[in-house]
C-alpha cells in the first residue's frame, strides 16, 4: 500500500515572525481552489517585489518551536541576550497558530539549563 508522510517543521532558538505568520496562514494542500495550469508566471524581476504565493501544507503537518519566551503576559525580560525584541510574548504562538486552522498540542514554558532563561516548547498540527 501507499505510505503517508508527515511534514515536520522545527525551529530552535530561531525567530522570524514574518516566516512564522506565513506558515501559520498556510492553506490546505489538498483543497486547492485554483488550477495550477491557470496560474500565470511572472518574470523574475516582477517576482522579486511581489508578495509570496500562499503556502500550501498538507493536513497533519507539524510545527515545533523552542525559543525564548516571557513566562506570562506582561512579564519583563531581565536578560541581556537575546534582546527583548527577539523574545516571544507568552501567548504569541498560540494566538498566531490556533486562529489559523492549527491544533496546538503543546504550549509549555521551561527554563534553559545555562542561564535560567524561559523557553517555550510549542507544537502545533495543521488541522485543515
């Protein structure tokens, strides 16, 4: 028989909010509304400045993220590294993914072993 595959995206101590928003907004690969043959191709000059095409991910795709995160809403970030602008707010990932057809499977705060900084352990699965 045919074996199914699962795509897993994993990021450790890497934060690119635009990329995560793009992933969270992915449409279901199996429910395309447009015909691939009808898609018009643009020249490379035009595509440099055009927004990216919508990302298509199959149902069941998993994303796992381990990154610096504030322990609760409104918490300060008392560490020099990373800078506070590179630290997730407590519910930032849950808000980003749960509103976009993802099922949050894990959203837990732990401390790193070297400096006691808070890390989020986040896992979500694409539901549709």
